[in-house]
C-alpha cells in the first residue's frame, strides 16, 4: 500500500513551484527593462547621428554658397554637434 504525500509536503512543493515561477517572472521583467534601456540609448544615438548629419549638410551648403562661417561651425567640421545644440534634440520652440 503506497502512502500519498502529506498535506505539508504538497503545500511545500506548491510553494516551491510558486517561488520558482515568481523568480522567472522577475528575471523576465529585469530582462525587458534592460532591453528597453538599451533600445532607448540606441534610439538617442541614432537621433544624434542624424542631427550631426543634418547640421553638417547645412554647413556644407553654406560653404558651397560661399557664406562666411562663424566659430560655432568648428565642432561641426570636426564631426560633432555645435556646443549650443540642445541635448534634448528639440530646436527652437519645439
């Protein structure tokens, strides 16, 4: 005659399973948060690169038009955004 597991053992096994599942959910949530942070950082860098490209195109156009360029264009000619360019990416009254 086989004995069925005790109520305490069943409860313990169920609690262990629930704890394991909770750890898995927490690990998945942490993975999603990390992926989201990485995606946001990647998007910010893509926007900054596009901004650099746009400003460089404007400076190139002005040079082709023979305009006199001010000192703010020095970082642009070196591949960076002008010092006064906003970090948030919004220009003007946005």
